[in-house]
């Protein structure tokens, strides 16, 4: 059964307990790797400057402590153009989140309407907690 590497577990530990619970349930189903959890100021602003994030520190959900956002990719990480693999993975994540009653937003469907064609900015590895 797939499980997280030490590096993934270290990144996962910087995230909100709900995100930890969610991805601990996902990894045995579909192997995956945690790319990012909490981000400090230097890293967040660097990603902003590179156009990989839309917000500067401390505006991002990755900048909350614990982090309310997490970047996760299927493992082995597919070619970034292999959208099907990311879409399949996000479907698994979403299904498990519903089963665990954890509300999330995915960067491949920001408005959460299950329409993947009305996106202006795709961040297919990004999942964030929706606070009520
Ligand atoms: Zn992210």
C-alpha cells in the first residue's frame, strides 16, 4: 500500500489537521507526493515573482499557520501537460473529502461548480480548506 515519504510527511505536518486527515486517507488509494504545505515570506514572494502564485505573503492560504492550503501531485509526478492524471487524482481527493466531511476547493475548479472549462488560472496541484 502506498505511503508518504519522510519529506512528504514533514510538509504534511505543516498543514491544518483536516488536510492531514484527508491526504492520509488519499495516499493508500492513489499514491501521491506533498509538494508544499506552509510557506514563509521568502518562498511565497518568490513564487509570486515567478508568476506561480497570485498573491504575496501573507495573503495566501499557504501562509496560514497551520497551512490551510496544500500542493499535492500524483506519484510518480506526471508530465505537467498530462491533465487527465491530475483530473483523475483530484476526483479521488474530492470524493474522499466528501466522505470525511471536509470542505475543500481545488485549483482546477476554483468556483467549485464541477465545470473544468470556466477556469482562467489552473493550479492543478492546489487544494485548500474552505472555512465555514
Ligand atoms: Zn498551492
